[in-house]
């Protein structure tokens, strides 16, 4: 079974949408919801993740053997998500051998040139479609 780690912060809405879409798609992934705060983790757990944890150390541990990591582009940038992503988190995610499906959410000063501006729900659907291809 593939280990898919969904990382999100702040209110966890993006992570929640991702997990809901994975569940709807029928994929048999083992989903780990890793929030940078308790609210984000709670939102993702309500969406149907099998496992959940909060904070820096769970990010470090989950990334070690993840097959896929999904989250906003800010998870690979230290101090993003209003400071919720620590430098160690960004390094652990970036150095993980997992395939990374990063959504170009641009509210944390990360702007991806050449990417079409999609609604969050459309980005989530594209990410899950890519997950199915893996």
C-alpha cells in the first residue's frame, strides 16, 4: 500500500479537500494527515485520513518513508505558511525521496511563473489525477 502524506497548516482546508478527493477517487492509499497545527490536523482527520499528527517532528518522521507528499508549494519553503513551516520541516520534505505533488497556492509569497491560475478545487482534482497516474 502506498504511503501518501498530506501536509497542511493554518486552517487545513487545502489538506481537507485533498483527502476528500483522494477518498472519492477510490485510491487505496494509506493517508497520513500531518498538520502544522492542531486545527489543520483535525480538519484533515475529519476528511478521512487514517493517521494524523501535528507539528515539526511528525513531518520529519512521516517524510522518511513516504511514497508521495502532497501539499501547498509553501511546505518546501522555510518560514512559509505564516511561519508554520520550520527550516527543518522544509529540508525534510525537500530531501524526501517521495514524489512531491505541490499545489501552487500563492498566498505565501511563492509564485510559480507559467502556471495557470486555478480554483483550489480544480488544483486538488489535478493533484489527485496525478496521484492516480503514479
